[in-house]
C-alpha cells in the first residue's frame, strides 16, 4: 500500500480521521493525499433559483486551499522525530464527494480512502452519517471510516465485511488486505451479516 487518500470537510471528525490516516501511513510507509470536495451552492438542491457569482466560487476554493494547507502543517508537526514521515499533498475540486474522490483515484495511485464517520440527524445518520452511508453504498474502492471516538493506536484486527458477492473490486481489496495486515502485524476477520 503506497498512497492513502483522506477526504476532509475540516470538521472535528474529519480532522481526527486525518490524524488516524497519518499514523497508519507512518506505520506502513505510505504517502498521504488530503482532499476537500467543495460544495458550490449551485450544485445543491433548489439552488438553481439563486445566482451564485463566480468570484464567490473562487473564494470557496481559496478557503479550501488555506484549510488544506493548515491541516497538512498540523499533520507534519505530529511525531517530529519520526523517520518515516509520509509525503503529504493536497487537492480540492468542486463537486459531490463521491465524484471528487473518484477523480482523485483516477489521477493518483490511491490504495485506500479514509474519511471520518459522522451523522447529520435521524437514526441511520446518527449511526453512520449521510455522507458515510452514501459512500459505503456507492463508492467502489477500499474505504476506511474512522469514528471520532476511535483511538489512534496500532491496528491489530482488520474486519472485512462482505455480502458474499465477490466482485472483482472485492477480490482485489482482499488481496490488498493481506500485505497490509502483515505490515501491521494484524489479523484479518471475514464478517457476514445476513438480512431477512
């Protein structure tokens, strides 16, 4: 595993996930890409009734650039004496989270995508969050969700959840897990939840 993509909206959950991904990158000697998907109001429902000036879109991109650079500096200050510091680069694009993540995956050799798990209301969103749930259901690449309360410590167990529909991407991800588990000294568990 060489490159880890961190999706961030600069929330506390996303910042925690970025720190988690950074420590994982250090442990497996991978590099880190920090990515922000910028939501332009014209892309939001009912926003077509509102005129959104182009210069304000530029302001959103500038603000995203500033926040990504601050996050990069914060991560680079972690473990200053660490010898295996990952290279960190930043990127942002306007668009929905899934599309932006897929664009980065196409442009870079990304092995794992990491994002914070947080909710926006309601029972199912309380458990996973609407963006997290959407990414689980629709993102066709390895995805690690990091809850805010997850402790940042060495990984000893990896659980692969499956519905036993082994698509090509599922098989590829299982093959990626083996060297990852070896480098971390972790065990792999296969989990299946059956719904009636």
